[in-house]
């Protein structure tokens, strides 16, 4: 069955309080998706962000982002008074997220709510903590220690804490119990609101596609609590880090900087950490998109301390051994593989053997900088794939159109028979072509439906400072746009109506 959806990060939803949340605006967007005939809402990772504000660099792979906790919902439960947060300056530009302000202003408000919650905590709080103890205990401890160390990375802590000496850890649990409880309460708030939002969205006939980054951040509880699972030296520092090689878009490649997994060590218990991680997120979302799928076949390793990815090299990944272990433990799951990048025959075989649909990104099919572009042109598609105009790492369609050379623009116009479409509306034939494609599923970023330029781009890989900040204006999702998208969705046989 042909289906479609929209890619929209929770953080980018409209809000009076600096960032999108799981409150009224999220429900309004679900209503918009339903009115537009969509069946999927694709998200970026919903985990806490760390340095650089990237959802792909998180303090925890399992935790939810406290910024997404809706303050109005807390107020409706009597945990906050509106006057405690409505007058806060959450930022000067409603179209941009001010992460510095959020960090300074959000937690004092959340601490008020958590304090009142703990004064009369419900019975299900203890149950939540017990069910999530496999990650929550370490996460709450980790965040408490980061606070007490002024935000310093865990490898800069005292040696006994850095190496998790039992007596030192027990002392922290005893002396900082109140602070540890605060971080647990935030996760309770988050997942209670997430469960309610997901029920609302599912009741509309819409499924969530969630995003699972392949790597975790070096400054994360995952590495601190399980250093044996990563390629670290005797000082618990990475030997090599993640990235991707130079290509037509970057002469120096991309230096992501994540520590690399010790796949041999993980194989000893049949990849239990990965099985648990995938199982967890298959329960959080309806469909799971796994980022950088090609890294399971072979992954790019860059010497730690290198300034660029130029000196990196490829190393062998776990391949189907990992996914066989996953399926043996939790069965076949609805998974999308992000298989972008340079695809060798072995990567193509891994995708075929896994049975997961891969991704086809239109921008890559009409850009002379991409040497694999032909594979992303619709006449080469298969049904079992997911078509995108672009992803969070790409330029918006309008921004991309202004950055490519004339030869690429001419080729695209010829292909789409869009010779008379003005540049400011070139997103329309691209979206139409994607929706008309043979792909079973088509996902369009919200910025492309809105016809926005690169000021609204989500991320420029391997850069920091201006990424992940785009926010939608509250009246962007009006009835006219829903009707327009709905007509296209119906016309291309993708409507749920």
C-alpha cells in the first residue's frame, strides 16, 4: 500500500516557550497531518542534546529530552503556576531556538515542578523507575555528576568517579539522592507526556517513525557506564572516532567524533546491548529508522585527535550477525535503513539480506557533485524503498536549488518537464515527482512543503553553532496547505482517506 508522511522535529514545533514540546502544538500538527491525508510523522531523535545541540550527540541513548516536556501540561496538573514561566524570556526570535536560553531558563522551572511532584509522588513513579532501571539509574547519576562538576565531561572527573569506583558511586547515591531523584522525575514527566501524545497521534491513524543514531556521544552515560563496549585506551579515551570520507560535498570528509563500538566484545554476548537498544525503541516508536546503516557493514575510523577525516580508513562491521541476533531475540521489526553514502556491493547485500527498505533522496539524484546520483533518480527506484526530497542533513529544496550548478538545474528541469516553473516554486514539481514515484513510502520535510530556503535548514554536517534551530511559525500549517497536500496525496494514491 502506498503511503506518505512528513518529517518534522519536535523541537521545531511552534511554542510560546522557546522550543517545541509534546503539548497542544504537537496535537495540532497531528491534526494537520490527518487533514492532509498523511499516515506518518517522522521525527529526529528525541533524546537529550549535549554540546552542539545535536539530537545525534546525546547524553543518553535511552532518555527523553527534558526540553520537550510541555509546561502547560504540568501546570494543568497543578505542578506549575503559569506565572512561573510565561514571563520568562525564552528567546528573541520565534523562528529560531535559543539553546543557551533554554539551558539557563528551563531547568529552574522544571525543578519547581519536580519538587512539588516529589512531595506527593504517585504510586506509578516507583513502578516507572523500576521498569526503566536498566538505563535510568545510571542516567540520573550521570546527569547529577555533570551538574556538580559544572558540566565537565566525565573523563575530566576525579579518577574514582571517572572509573566508577563502587564506594565512590555509593557515596554519591547517598549524599546526592535529591538531585538524582530530580533527573528521574524529568524522565517520568517526559515519557508520561510521550505516551499520551503517541496515543493521540495513533488514534488519528498516524504512526511515528523514530530515528536511532548508530553512534552515541563520547560524553554520554552510555560510554561512561559501559566503556568495555567501545574502542577506548587505558585512559578511557577513544583510540579512533567516527566520520565519513571526503566526497563531492566535502574535500576533508566529515569528522563526527563519536567513539567506535568494540564489535568483537559485543559479539561475545550476542550483541545484547544493541538488541536491547533496538527493542527499546521499537516500543517507543511505530517504525524505526536506523541512521548510517552502511556502518554495520564497514565503518570509517579516524585517528583520535585528527582535525579532519582525511586520514580515516574503513574497518569491518558486524554485518548480518547483528541483525540475525536482533531478529532471533525480538522478531522481525518495522525498520528503515538509512543507506545513503558510498554503497559498495557488500553494503547493498547487507541491505538486501536484512529485508529493510532503504532510502532514496531526490536531491542526490540531480546534483552533479554526487557520483552515485543515478541511483536516486525515480526511474531507478524499487517499490520497497522510502523516497525523500531531502533529509535533516540536506539543504532545503529551495536552498539546494540555489546552490547547484546550471548543468544540474537544466537536467532536473528536463527530467521533470518543469521548464517554466519559477525558481521560487521549484519545490512543487520535486515534491510531486517524489509523491508520484514507485516508492511504497514517501516522506517530505516540512520545510520543503513550506518552500523555505536554507535559513530553515536543520543541519550542515560537521559544523556547530547554527544547526537544529529552525522553528515553524504557528500559522504555517493552515487549512489551505493541508488541503493542497491532501489533494496531492490523494492524486498519487497515498492518502489514508
